C-alpha cells in the first residue's frame, strides 16, 4: 500500500532518521515507538503526505486514501456546523467507495465471461474484497447511523449532535476530528497520540473499533495497554533506524530486553578482551623480539574496538531514578471531613469524607469532569473547600506534581535556577545530578526554561520533586509528556519507594503496577474501593448493573388489595395488546434484516472467491443478486428504525 525507500529527515542540521526502507501492507496495525525527539511525528507526517522527506522517496498505491490525526487540533473543523454534520464531512469518499465496489463486481463478472487472464482476475478479486470490507466497516449505506455510533463511542451525548463544533473544548474537538477520521473511508489511519483526550470508556471503545478495522493503522502512543490491544507489530524508531517486531508492546519489550542483555554481555566480554590486548600492545610494542606479535595484537585490538562500537545498547538503560526515603510520620496522614466544593451552581464534591493512611497507594478514578483534579488540589491544600474541613498530620511533607505547574515555571530562569527554587537548600552538584538523571545534562542546565519542550518541562518538575523528601506524593497525570522508557523508569522508582501515593492518571499500566486502592469519584461522592483501576472497573460494573436493575423494576404501584391487583393486571393486559403488533413487526424486520445481511455476506464471499471467477454467468448473477439485496436493505433499515422508534415511544424504553 505504502512504501518508504531510503527516507530521511533532517531538522536544523540534526538527523532524525536516515535510510528508512519499509512497506506498510493492507490490514497491518503498527505501533510506532521510540524516544521523544526520535522523529515519530515527523515520520507520520511524511507518511500522510503533509511533509516531503529530505532524502529518499515515498511510493503510494494509486487512489490510496490516508487519514491523519495530529496530537492537537491543527485547523478548526466544522466551525458553526453541527457536530454530526462535521463528523460526516469526509464521508463522501465512502459513497465513492461503494460505487467502486459495484464497478469492481461488474469487472470481475466481465473478466470471467471473457475468460481473462487468471492472474488479472485474481488481482481484481482481491481488490474488490479489500474495498468491500472497508465499505462495510465504514458504514456503507448506514452512514448516519454509523456516525451516531462513532460519536457515542467517543463519549458524545445524543444532545451534543446538533451543537456547533466551535462550542466544544479543545479535547472534545479532537474527539470530533477522530470521529471524522474514522468515518472517512480511509485505507490507512495515521494516529498521533489518539488516547491523550480520552477517558477509559472512550478508550475501550476505540481499542475495539481499531481492532476490528480493515484499514491499515499506524499509531504513536505511550499507552502500553492500548498498544497491546490494538497493534500486531511494533516499529521501533531508535538511533535513526526503524526495526519492526511482530506482536504487541509486551512482546516487543521482551524481545528488546533479551537483545539488550545479550548486547551488554557481549560488550563486557569485548571490554575485557580490549583491555588484555591493549596491555599486551603497550607492553611489547617497542621490544624487537615481540614487535611482530604486538602488531598482530594491535590489528586484533582494532577489530575488537570496531565490534564494540557497532554494539547498540538501548539508550533507555540510562534512566536510573531514585526517590528519596520518606520522613517518618503517623499512620493517619490526611483526612477530609464532609468537604463540599462547588463552581457556581455546579456541586463537584458534596459532603466528601475520606482518610489517607501511611503506605497506601491510591488511584483517583472517575469520568472526565467528575472532580478528580479538584479533589487532588483540596488534598494538596491548594484549593479551599466551600464546606467541611481538611485535617493534616503535623509537619507532613507533601510532594506534588500537576500539569498546571509546568506552565507556572519561570520561563526566563535557567533550568538550574528553576530546579533550585523548587528544592531550596540543595547544592548545585545535587541539582545537576538530579537533572542529569532525567536527561537534562550540561546542554540543558543553562538554557532558559521557556526553550524547553513539554516533555523536558515535565522532567524538570520531576527532578524538583525527587530532590524534596516527602511522606505523601500527590500526582496529577505524572506520565504525560514522558516517553515509554522514562515512564517505566518512573514506575520502577515509585514501586520501590515505601511512601504514600495518591495519583490521577489515564495510564493503565502505570496504575496497575503502582496502586492497590481506589477512590471512585462520581456524582459529587467519593467511594473507597479495594484494588487499583481493575478493582474500580469491577466496582463500576456492579454499580451500573444495580442501576439497570432498579430501572427495570419500574415505579408501578404494588397495591395489596384484590381490586388493586386486578386493576393492575387489566392495565398490563391492555398494554400488552397494544404493544404486541409493534413488537412482532420489529422482530419480523430484524429477522428479515439478519437473513438479508447473511445472504449478502455469502454473495460477497462468492464474488471474492477465485474458484467462482471462471463461471461468467454465475458472476453476473451474483452481481445482480447483490444489487437486489442492497436495495432491500436500504428499505428494511428505515422501516426497522421507524418501528423501533414507535415502540420506544410506547414503552418509554429503547428496544
């Protein structure tokens, strides 16, 4: 579908990558990983055709459609257009895709009748199968229903569909861009950090959707669980080269760890050999009786040094983080007593009481907007409650990390100066050591903070945090802006730290490793739940099931008198008489749709079967039957929607 041939990218004299040769095949789902700054976004933009490579060339199949999702909204979409209309704006290509499927089916039938070259017939047949799968997955003749399902999966409410796109926040506009991309009918989806603005429900939906997509997918993501659930290959962009490994992220990590151990073992062996040879050469270089032997050892030494230079030790091994030991403190560190917090008429926290005790590892979980960050700010003492009180253990040392802190760093100060302000009393060499451990070495310490990238600012904030011993860490999305090796190093450091942790994060692997208790934040309340995010998922499933049970129980009166029971029975009987024809009609239409769709699937499979291609009459009949089945479905779908809507109005519940 898409081939890179010797592609290179050079930015401001720095080589991001060079000599990349790689082919993306139909149906592949690739996770593109590599350190921050290695050129992942640059490569995606080249694949999308937005940027030209500085070296090499990109070859694309004729008619190939590529859709690209950037990390942030680069252009305004929709404007005053309603959300649903904006999401469908790119769907005209899907209709053209349907026309192409009809044309290919006719071409297959014509080729079969004419006894055409089997190789050509097979090629057209395979192309038809690919196009038909895309057409059906992107919604085909049910585009609007598909669009509603996509928008709902991404977290939009039905009431949002007619809202102008411009009225949504940046994160929600990114979801609208993603919806338009998923509805575009593209052959290739290029996604740059698609999980950044999604809550866990939308994330689970996107994982399932991409996993079922017939489009080829290339995705950059720091979410390891997402990569394991979506991709079937990992493309590793490191040291200006691209290496592709089969499997998800976990399989890639195991492979790279084995390679790293082998490389380090070989490097140690060669270092010992280098030392032995260098000692011999130095000792006997000028002795006439050993000169020949010394020259031979010198040639061997050059070979050993060349082999050592060629060994690639993974740069992520340089991350070595160590969290300072927590000061001793009491068991009860912090408590909230009947805390209330509101913003205008919106009550975010309503009578919340909780306790944080020594050694606990707590995740704050809940929907976006439920109040997790507000709760963390109250725990930190940064935000005063409108009611209730916050009780803190005397002299409790609290360390905190929050996204807004990155914006509050003094842009005119040097990195070293700003690090020192966050860790008063530390010597310059201690500051440099902490910054260096996080990749902010001599080339960074004198730079103004305003010149740092988002990831470098996050590392500066983490360095300041690591320099101040604390009993309690309050962390708000600490892994944002961090690449995968640094995330894992941070996890390792915190996993071995014996202090108390309260964290808000969308990084499921991070939560899974570090938390064993949850505060579920929802509807103004906070419920303690055993277990990390997996425990929260189980708890929430139970809550939703209980709600469905309560709704199913209804609110009909339960009269105890004989007359009351008889009146209720008569009312139910009358209701059932009215609803029976509607239910039977909905059920009949559903059976007809299922049978027609099943037959259509059989016809499509036959049309794509090379063994059928030799029979031109059969191919023509199949093409005509397909048109009839498609026309029948075009009538059945609106009939079913109308009947289902009528039944919903009568019952008050969707069928």
